[in-house]
C-alpha cells in the first residue's frame, strides 16, 4: 500500500481543485515556451514551405488533435485520481514503470534548468536596461530559489501562480502580435500571397506540431487528477481544447510573424535589432521571465518531483528541493547551446510516442477503460510472474522506437501504431496467461466501476 499521500488517488471532490477555468489557465500559463516561437517560424519561408493561410490551418488542426489526445490519456487521472507514475504500473509493472517515468522526468529536469536560465537572462537584461546592473548569476539563483519555494507549497500554490500568470502571459502575447503587425504589417501580408503547398510539407508540419507535446502527453494524468469528477465529458474535453488551442496558435503565430517580417523567430532578437523601444523591450522580457516560471511549475517540475517521490519514497517538499538543486547542476548555461543536449532530447523523444501508445492501449483495449486502482498500489503482487516487469510493454516500445528512428523529426508519430499493435498482441497471447491482474481487470471492466467515496 502506498505510504506517500501525494501519490494516492485523489477521490474526494473537495481536493479536485482545478476546475475548468483554473485548468484552462494552467495550460495557458504552460504554453509559452521558446520552442513555440521556433516551431511557428519553421512553417513559412524562409524556414518552411507553407503560406500564411496554410500555416494557420495547420496550427488549428494540429492543436485540436493534440487537445483530444490529452483528453484521451488524461481520462485515467480524471476517473481514477492517480498520477502518471502509478498509471504506468499497469502497463509496465511496478519495477518496469521506472524506465518510462525516468524518460519523462530526466528531459524535464534539463528543461527546468534551461528555462530558469532563460528567465534569469531576461531579468538581467531588464535591470541592465533600467539601472545598468549586470549579474545574471544573482538572478539565476534567485529565480531558482523562488521556483523551489513556489513548487514546494504544493498544487494550490501552483494553481494560483498559473491563474495569475496566464493573464499576464496572454496579454503579453496579444501585445507582441499587435506590435509586430503594426510594425511589419506589409511584410507579413506578402507571406499570404505565396503559393505554398497542401502536400507532404503541410502534413509533416502538423505531425511536428503535435509532436511538441510528446512528453506532456505521458503525464497529463498528473493534472487531470485534480479536475472535478462531477464535470461532464464534454466539459473535460472542452477544457483541453480551450486550454491548449488558443495559446498554441498565438505563440507559434508570433514566430510566424517574425519569420515573415525579418526572417528571425526569436521576439527578443527582433525587438533588439528592429524595434528601438525600451518600453517594448522591458514588457517582452518581463513576459518571457514570467512565462518560464509558469511553464516550469507545470511541465518541468511536477514530473521529476513525482518520479523522485515514487522511486526514493520522499515527500513532495523534499522532492521539490532536490529537483530544484538538480536543475542548477544540469549547468544550463552550457547545455542550452550544446548540440549534444539537443541530440539527447531527440533520442529520448523517439521513445515517447511508443510509451504513449502502450499507456493508451493498456487502458482502453486491455482494461476496457477501467483500472482496478487498489491493485496498482499492491506492488508486490503486480506482475509477480515477471518480477515486477511487463515484458510486453518493453518489447512494444523497442519495436515502436525502431520505427521512430526512421525520421527523428516525426518520431512521435511513427512509433505509435507499431507499438500499440505489438503491445495488444503480446498481452493477449502471452502476458494474460500468466498475470492475474490483467485477467481480473478484464473481468472487472464489465462490472460497475468503484464509487467515488471508496478509499484506496
């Protein structure tokens, strides 16, 4: 039985504190990542082959599909109240689950450091512009200390930071778009007049846009477990669409505007080189600094913290401090421009699509969308025939990853179907003959699901 309270199922409605509005605000706060600007610019000339209309349509379609995928895997957390590290036990086993959990946590830890460094550089530039003070190290350690404090306060603290931060961020994005359109309106309009293509580049663009969520799609249950169970399915799905689609259109759109206007995706560089406005520079730098906090709290701190809690059996607070220190030790001032780091991220990403496929097929096809949650916490009995491992899951992600490496840029998409098919086949012809949890789960799936007030 699980001893750590923060890993236990959240069943009580009073503890489901992320209502639809707060849930949407959380995603808005998480959406501002440097990569979003870069992805937008990659769609149109000089970096891509689409015109403005095609790029905008690709953004809409890709992000709607991504929102539906979030809702698909997030249903586990919403229904059962469990985090990713517990969800993975059903498909990978209590011991085997450590592998995909670390594949999600380790890249997040490195991005935690990188985005903290970016936030510190933004703050340092602001104070250089205003009073001439220049010391990025002071801002970095202050930035990290603040994030450790905020995350250690728990989900309630994260909730309010995300709600307030989302308002600031969305206002900043709107201002940035207005600034670019008013300054470079003519150059941007020319992009709409190019022929573009509806062929393979259009569909490849959509695949890459969906693939940017490959890591978050794995641990979406870490957030949906706080979504009210009394909400309707339509509200649950709609909250993902409203939370993901608007910001993930607007952010890449900024990159599109920069590419169309001056061939640069980074808004800070555009303002520095082409818009001589101290006010605009300070506003955008402050917006970027705040965005690093909101993104880190959701996407880059929570996954490694929960994984550390699961592996080392420590409290949430201790895990937040340890992860914060490790974020510094990743040396982001070195790795953010290191080709080896980017290659490492690409290699890890190739495993994420197959892992997602295994998680989804396990819940919907093997267990018919209903886990026996109490079994997931009885780790000594789970997959005991295989010493805590589920070999079907490991074989499936190896097969899926082989397909992923056909094209690393499309790795997330290429590995999904092969991994899912292999997993289902192996579970039915092999694992179910030996593992009682799976057989019982199949039988239980046709019975009434556990009531909300049943404790685990």
